[in-house]
C-alpha cells in the first residue's frame, strides 16, 4: 500500500558529486539513503507552464521506501509518496 502526499512535502536532501541523494532530513535527523530503487525524469508542458522533475524511489535506512523528486528549475526537493 502507498500513501500519496498531496501536496508533496518539501524535504532537505544531501547529494553526492553526481547528484545522487545520500541522506534525507526528517524529524529524527539525517537518514541515510540505503539504495536507489528507481530513477526517472519528466519534462512536460514546456509550451505553457513547464514542469521539469527528476524522480527518485529511495530506500531510507533499510526500512522505508519513498518517492521523491527534485524540481529542476528551483533545485527544491519534495517527498510525494510513501511506500509501506
């Protein structure tokens, strides 16, 4: 089962030199990204209101799977979905 967070919630993310997330900040502090499960990019509505996002499905601390994205225009990160 999954929980869609609407609207998506802002999150602070640490990335490595290649832009791959290494840690996400939560109420408990910085949590390590154990594994990148999937990665994809969307670019749409370029003629109207452009959306450019890089999505990441991440395993956090070997326990929690999240779907996050980085808004490529603003470099802001958001959590959009939580998997249990």
